[in-house]
C-alpha cells in the first residue's frame, strides 16, 4: 500500500480529465504536509497552472474538488498559496495499519532478480581493525542489508591485503625481537599481538634513522642531495623513504623478506602463514562482535599478479600506450584526470593493474549488475581512474561500478596514527561503549529483575546499538567525530534513544498479551488524532526511505528515519493516553499503532545491524 503513488496517479488522471493534458504520475510532486498546516499530503500545483489557465489557488481548488468527489481515500482538502493539502480518510489509515501489523516483512521488496557485490573492510594483516575500519564495515554491512531488503541478491566480499612491505615489517619485527612469543603465551588477542610488532618495527626504524643522521654517511648524503638553502631537518624529513630503501639495516631486512616471499621461500611462507592466521583469528572475533560476515574472501597474495592480460588488451585496442622506457600508460586528460601508469617498464604491476584484473575476474565469477567498493575518500582519484579505464576498455560491467566514498572518522582527542600506536582498536572501542552503557544502567537502576545473563546481553545490545547508530547516522561523505559518551546518551539522537522507544512498546505488548486485551475494537476508532496521523504518515514512508537509501548507498537515511519515528512516538506517548485512553476503541487503536511502530523500528534498526533489547 502506497498512498503517495495513489495520489500521484489520481492527480495525473484529474489533470488530464479537467484540462486535457497527459501527465506522468511519477512527475506529480506529493510530500507530507508540513506540521503547521492542516492535511496529510500536499500536492505542488504550480506545474499545472499553465495548462489550467488559472491562478495557482484556483487550479488547486478545482483539482481538490474533483479529487474529493472521486477518490475514496481523500476526505477533504484546503489550499494554501498554490499548494493543495489533502486529508486522507480515516478508513484508509485503518486499513493501512492492519496491513502493516500483519506483514512481518513490511518495507521489503520482492526479489528483482539482480545481483550486487559490496566490497568492504579489506584490512591489512599487519594490525588489528580500528575505528576507521568500523565506519567502513558498518557502512558496507548496512548497505548490504538495505540492498537485500529492496530485492537484490547481495554478495558481501572483502579483499584482504595480506602481502607487501607492511606485512613484512611485522614479520621482520617478530622474527628479530619476538623471542618465540605467541598470542597464547602472552595472553594477547592474536591480531593485536601482530599489530604490536608492527608498531615496534616503526619505533625501531625511527630510532635507527635518528642515529644514522649523525653519521658521516648521512652528512655526505645531505651535502650532495640537498636543495639550495634547504635545512638539515627539512631534508631528512623528506628523505626518510629513500633512506629506508637504500641505507636502513632494518629496511634491507624487510626488502630481503619480501623477495624471499615472492620467490616462495618455504620458511618465509611458513612464517607469513602463521602470522596471518593469527590476524585472521582476531579479525573473526571482531567481526563476530560487530555482527558482520562475508560471502566471499579475496586475498591480495592471489590477485597481485592479475591485470597484465588487460594491459595487453588495452594496448591492442589503443586504450593504453607505451612510453619510450617500455612502461604502459592510459591518457585520461580528456576526462579531467591525468595520464596514469598501468604497468612499469620492468613489467611489474602497480595497484591499478591488479584492480583492473580483479574487477574482470570477479565479474566472471559473480556476474553482478552492480559492484560497490566501500573505501575512504582518500582513494577518490584512484577509483575515478579505475572506473574510467574500465569503461574505455569496454568492460561489460563498467557502468555498474560505484565507489561508496566516506570521510575520515576521528575521536574527540583528534586523528589517530597507526605507526605511532595511537590508533583506537575496534575491540577497545566496542568494550568502551559497553562499559559506558553498563555504568549508565547502574546509575538508573533499571532492569534489576533480569538474570545476570539477560542483563549482559541487553547491555551488549545497547552498547553495540550506540556504536553502530552513531557511526551510520552521519552521511558517508561527511567527516565525523565519534564520541563514545555521547553515543550512549538516552536523550540525544542516539541508538539507545530509539531502543528505549522499542522497549517501551515491547512492554505494552507484553501487557496486552498478559491481560488478554482484545484489540478488535480498533476498527471502530473514527477520530484519528494529529499525533497518531503523524506516526501513520511516517510508517507509510518507510518503504520509500529504504528504497532511496539503496539507490543512494546511504544508510544515514534509514538511521535518521528511525530517530524521527522514535521521536514522533515519544510525542504521541506524551500527548495521548494509551492504556487509559478515553474509549476502548481509542485504546485498541493506539496499542495497534504502537505495535506497528515497534515493528518498523525493529526492522529499520535491523537494517543498520542494530539489535533491539527487550528491557533497558
């Protein structure tokens, strides 16, 4: 049931009947009437003024009179400055509410027979997941849920960055300083254990660089390489990467390990597998705590050589060109980008080479209509180049590619840095929001009748609901600050605020069941109040919100809908009596309306991965 579509069709037919002008229903603008005006939905009449040859108010009045006489769902109308405000008949709302509470899948669409891949998380195996990963994971997981709810078959994937210099740094560090320690022997969660060795490596390489700068070799390099008038401090700041590759002792060990890995040295591969397995075990625990899973895993160690066949195709098609040194490039200057290397002169790949190859491989494997990459906005240019290149290559899936770009997430204390060990790990953040939820629960003294196991489960749901909602309520493209204390506040735009609305409704429903209250008289309720109508209009809009969120890859639309619905329910609860309503019919209707709101709150928050507690 969709009253907006009904009104759009009715207005289109009315305009054709009155003025002889065919109008596409989808172009008729119908929006909920603003709270300051009487009515439920407002029609924008200005597009019909020319064909009606009347003033906006006169055309609106004429269209309104025709609709009121011929459309049973319309009970009345008024005109304000060219806007036609329509009042929907109570009988429609009664029928609609019955429809909602009897449809457990309300808001979902039937299968559309199409498949979409969503790639998210995609971490490196040299460190645990952190706050930035959490935003990536929650955006990807929420989008997957939303796309599935509107009819897509969704394949959730990640490509694990399990090779390269960063991974070899962790391996070198453990091999050199680890003394055979393991996650079990130290009692440290396995991915944190590996990450600690990466941080230690960065500390050791920093110390080595500081010491080297005092050597005669460093002084000689400075004198021969510096720019005119360049200060020593500035020079060595810029020279660090070159020093790492040419002079650093630890750097040489890392490069040697990488070469051994690429040569399939058995001992190196065994160490690589052991440390990666430690990380995967840790990742799985964190994913489990976040309620996230994947359908398909890809590993860079299996994909980093892909793409050379595409380079050959591109050369043959004239999409790519070779420079004198033998390197292969694509010229995208006419698309407002630049020339981009796709294969080095020595025949080795760059990142975009393997991304081209992986894209083709996955399409052959999965055959999706859409491919969504959830990656931070630091990679915007990379994906612009990747997508434009795939289009020029004539890849059949190229027009179904989308980069879900998101902004940086910080803590109130500022930006985090992995190399300096100042990153807030995902596990620590999860523990922190649950701790805050626990403290607040103690302060309120609530849920005392629950068993200890039930209390812990409720606190987990509240804490995780706070974390997830606070992250996804912000539009993906915006930078954000995550404040753990603020996220658990029961009074703000938070997950716990919405969960509390659901718990209140759940308590009502338990009382209905316990007391055997008959709700059949709700059908005789004939004086729907503005606060009730406000909730009904919101419930009516839910499927449209989910569909728009899927089209725009924006879970914040669902998050903000959930908050607005909860806020409207709090207003309804404050203004109108439910169990002590003025008539049995009013009580039955308000209880049924509460049930519908609770059902949709649970559904909408479920799309965000938020579980609802039974008590708070």
